[in-house]
C-alpha cells in the first residue's frame, strides 16, 4: 500500500455544464479501485485518478499565472456508455 497517493473513481457525464464529473470512491490501492470500477453499472463513463496526499498539485498557466488545472495527475478512462445522440 502506497500512502503517498489515493485512487479516486469519478463518474463523468457528457453535459455542457461544469463540473461534468464527480467522485464516488476513494481507495488506497489501484487494484481495489479497479475491482469496484468493474462492478459499477455500465451506463456511465468513469475516470480513475491517482491523486497525491498531503501535497498540492496545481497547474498554473505559464504566461498569465492563473490556476488552470491539475499537474502531473495520472488518470485512466473507462468508457462503458455508448454515446448515442
């Protein structure tokens, strides 16, 4: 078990509204998070992010200095839902 990171499962939705994702699970091991992902309903899409614990991970725009996202975050996409519109 690596206590420097947490594995977080997010539901992702195809909407024009932000935020279009929300967390539903937090795990200390990737293997446990994958087990849970595989048991989730297949009518949604999910992301698995590895987030550092007790450490900031902001990404600042190089020119204007504004906070614009997360830096060096590992993530995986799990696209179960078919996008039919």
